[in-house]
């Protein structure tokens, strides 16, 4: 037989370029019944058609006489015009037209087969998640290599070194096929070229919920364990395919189906079934090698996608636990926050924010940034955030908190650098105390629309060691908004940090003008506006943003007294509380407040050596705070019947809406809250 050079689907060259014949746009079938084929059933690679020669025509004629009907070669060039063929990886295959009957054009040289495998594996490797990789396998093989494909994957897919528990279960993940004539023309009669009814439409593949439990020691388990692809007519596949597809499903006869196990790096993770129509030439031994290559690359890609998905899940969970799930609702201040990772592929970083309620209705506002945005940075950030929460619970001054954070960073190791801004807001005095450790300065948006960059001591970053931190106390007027942020918001490759801070200040002022001078912008919308200042490609680092709207507590809603530590203090505390409630119109709470105040003040003056403080705050609740100079915190206990005391905190626990005790640097504060009359959940 005369040797012919290789060609793409839809073209046929002689030894020096025989005239090309028309091809189906899908690249799998030819319109003419005398289509050129070759063993292997794969489309040839295209070449530019050349003028036919007499030698080529004579050679083709002798070859046609010797070949069988299925592999016959045309003796004369076709006068029909050349139509472009689809690429080897399956491009331009969705024409929506009925597929004409005919014979496929096959590859005759190993180079053509290698080029197809290379194009197909590149398409599979482009996927980064599971669905993209499985779809890449389907699109690369249909219709170039097969007319249909079914992809089964383990349910659930094992991750890395994890050992699967329970029996192996395969789920039909995706199918794909060439559309039939019946898909577009309902009046046409389905001929012998249609696929088995077992194959669902591509658009219905996602809804398929077909499961197959692989029996231990069964035929399917043996094929999967063997890893190598097998023909459907082999003894092993004859018993394995009904177990995989179901007994009621039929397959094309002959070598028109290949069962290829999908083996990842450590274990079998699924199987793929390649199918050809009865009117197409069957698979051969070289096609078995191609199927094995496609299955191997797909399985490794699926392993990669599963590992990537697990890493993304771990990163999301780590970041979620490192940052506060919800912000508290302290008295006199409203809070909003945002966090943006540096990129989708690096979802964790060293930026954090926090809001910590403090005694006396105060709140600590914290924003920090650890160098880098890796898992190590996130772990260090979590340790520093925990340390900051512990130090805040001790009610230390802001500069002392930063000093202890600096010591903690040095204990964590060398080069553990971080910047941090720590601020304490007092809604009663309408003041804020700020200490800085190398962090960008905060911006204060006043009620009239003026945005001001606060002048705070710069300080050295946490982890440097041997430096002192300073604190500054500033006014925090009602209606003003304080923005704490990390440098990722104002610094990038396109601008320096001070240019970014000025743009942030201008953006805040422009946003405030939209709502007028008497109404501050909504807090959540303000955060979104701030993040909108970042353009495409303008974000190189993580971003943490914490916004605090200062409402404060009006002086008319605060009552404050000093009580000498003497026996008459409880009775005086009851009289003062009664007068304050009468002034506020809260006489309904008089009995409960007098009882609870008397019990708490009695406990305070019993051990105190300095004056005891009593403060009542009227906000959305009535809050009572009693402070003394004794650091030991009271403990709730069940008093015995013979005990003379020990029932004060029991009454507080039963009657108060909430209560607690906080240790201060100068002693402690015991507080309780009562719901206002008419409010939901009022205390009895």
C-alpha cells in the first residue's frame, strides 16, 4: 500500500500534497462517503493543500484497490472546495447541525498522535479547579478522539495522604457527546449512528446522580486496580462495564469503547469511558495508549485541584478564626469593618482588626499588620491578637499594651515585625486615647464633612525592642467617624503611603458632602466607598479596615458619685440611685435598682480602703457600675441555709439582665444592666 502523509481532519495529501477534500466542522467525520482513514481512528493534523500530481493519483488508485471498504482511498481528487477543520483539541465542534454519516479521518503517523495528545493535555492542564479539569478532558476528546465520554469520580474524593473510609463509591461527574440529528430535528428518524440511551445529554450531566459502589474483589475493582485502559470487548471489561454503567445499558459493539481508570498520585480516583459510534472505525492499540495518557494527566490534574481546594478551605477557615466573626455593640459607638486578602491565591495574611469592650462603657479599637501575607504571618497575627485581647482585659493604658506586644513579638522569634494602632474610646468623656507602633495614622471624619489626619506619635514597629511608645489623648466629638486601616489601603506600586492617605482623606470628605453637613454618611456605605478608591491592579497587600462612629453618652444620661467606705454608704447609694431614676422617669426600676445597688456597694465597702465610685448610665439599658480598690473579683456561689451572707451576687444574677466584674490597674469594677421599661426582654 502506498504510504500517505498525515493530515488534519478535512484534508488529504498525497506524497507531495494531494487535493484536499471537504471535512465536517467538528473535525471527526467527512461529508463524502470515500473519506480517508487510517488505523487508530484519530484525526490527522492539517496541512495546506497542494496541487495533485500524477504519481500521487496513481498511487492512490492502487492503494484503493488493495484496501477494504472501510479504509479505502479516493482515486481522484474531489472538486469540492476545502472547508476548515477544527483544531485537534476540539475547538469549533459545537455547530448545532446534525452530524452526517461517514467515515473518520485517522492519523497515520506517530507525530500526529503526539501532537493531539500534547494539545489535549495542555487543555486539561489549564484547569485549576475540579470542574475545569473534567470539562477540559471532555472538550479535548469529543469529537476528536471519541464521540462520547463518561467521567466517574470517587465520592468523596480523597485528599493527599488521607485514607478513604468505607467502600469505594463512584459518581458520574460529567458526560459529553456529539449532538445527534434528533437533538436538532425532532422529525428525523434516529439511525444506527445514535449513541446508547444510557448517555445523558451534556446539559443534563450535572443533574445526573448515578452512583456505583465498587465491590471488593469484583471485576470493576480488578480493572481499576490494574490502572491500564482496556477495550470494552476484553474479558475484564465485559464484566466490569455493566457494574459501572448498569446492567440495562448497552454499548457499541466491537472495540468502540475504552474503560480507562483514573489514578492520581497515590490511588485510583475514578474512571473514564470513551465511546465511538457504530458508524465510526473502532479503537486500536495506539488509541489505548492515547486513552491512558489522557487518563493519567486528568487524574493528576484532579489531584492537584483537590489539594488546591483543601488549601483554600484551610486558608478560609484560618482567616475566619483569626478575625472576629462579629463586632461587639458597645455603648455610645457603632462599628463596621472590612477585610480583603492580597489575592485569591493568598487568602490569608497578617492584617487584623479588633474591637474589645472595656470597663466603664469604653471600647478598645485595634488594627495591626504583620509583615507578609503567608500562613506564618497569619499564625503570628493570631498570637498577637490574642495577646492584645488579654492585655485589654487588664485595662492597661494603650502605650503599655504596645510595650507588652513588642515583648511578645520578640519572644516569638527574630524578624517578627508588625505595626499596630491601639485606641481607647470613652463615650462619657468623649475622648479617645491613641498609641501607635509604626502604623499609618488614622483619619477622623467630622460631622460637618471635614476629614482630618490625626497627628499621633509614629512609634517603632512591634518586634524592634528597646523603644518606648507614647499615647496621645484627643477629642472624639459626637457624630465623628474614626477610620483605622492597614497600609494595603493607601500604599501600592502606583503610589506612596502619604499620597494614598491624602486620597483617602479627600475621598472621605467627598462622601460626607453627599449626605449634608448635619448627617454623617452611613457607616457600611462609607466602608464600601473607601474600598472603591482602589483601582484594578492597585492592591498589593492585605487590607483591614475598622470604622467607628462616635455617638457618645450625653452628660444628662450619666450620674456619678463617690462614697466613703463606711457603714452608711449602702443607704446613701440607695437614695442617690432613687433620685437619679426619678429624674429620668424610670421609677418602675426603683425597687430592683435599690436592692442590687445596696448589695454591690455593701460588698465593696466591706474590703475597700479608698472611696467607692457609683455610676449610673442611661442608654438603651440602665447600667450601674461600682468600683473599688480591691483587685480580687467576686465569685458567684450558692450560700448555705446557715450562712448570714453570700446572697448578694445571687440576687444580682437573678434580677439583672447582664452582670460582670472587671479587674482594673487600680482595683475592680462590678457592673450590672437592667432593661428599660417597655424594652424587649425586660428583667422582672
